[in-house]
């Protein structure tokens, strides 16, 4: 994949993530028993990015998506919540992914990400409220995060197996990773 194709791919994923995030923000929480809980549709793009591009590029993608979503329809507090949840989720998913495909599937990686996303948001809420009592909401949000992560993981798994363009980028990423490891270098 040449540099132009890579930039176009990243831009398309960022745009899709921003659109999914803005669409989801237009609707009220679908879970009456868990105020603030959402499916996290934009995290579908994060899952796709983790499996189809190097870490550096997927990290850039997350930052661009966070900044653009905030500029187009957010506030400083929504940025803080989104940033903490997204970053903790991202690094947690990379850690779980490093266990290997024989130990954990895309669905498991996504479920871990959904859980960690809510942990990150509740930590920021505790910091803003200057009280740890906000963390009492963690069991409910954990359940919702894992459930949403499973749904997003199923969707991500489906996309990676059935969308030819994603398969091409995933294959290219895996081949680059293998050739870099074989030569002793790290994939960028």
C-alpha cells in the first residue's frame, strides 16, 4: 500500500467514525436503566483500525476522530469523557490483542474495550465530581460496556470477514508486520 492509499484509508475511517459518533449522539440513551449508556458505534472503526493498520496509524485515527467529533458537536467535558474512555479502551484492546488470536477473538477484544471505555469515563467523572461515589455506577456500566463491546465485536468480525477492501488492508498489514518482524524491525 502506498502513502496516498494509506492516507485515504485513514481519512475514510476517521470520517466514518465521526459520522457514526455524531449520529449516535443525536439519539437519547436507548437503555432506560443505565442513563448515559450507548452502543458506541464509533468504536467499530477502532476495532477495524486495530486489525488493519499499524498501531501508530490507528492511534492517530483515534485522536483525529476525537478532535473532529468534539469540534462538530461536543464540549470540553464530552472531549474529556471521550478521550479517557477511548484511550483506555484502545490500549486495553491492544494489550488483549497481544495475547493472540488463539486465546481471544475480535469479540473478546471488543468486549474488553467496551468495559475499559466505561472505566475511563467513570474515572473522569469521579475526578470532575471530586468523589469516588461515581464509581458505584461501575457494575451497571461494566455490564453495558461488555454487552455493547460484544455487539461491536460481532459487527467488526463480520466486516473484516466480508468486506473485500478491509480484507485487503488487513492482509497488507499482516504481511508488513511479518516482514518487519522477520527483518528484526518493528512495524510502524
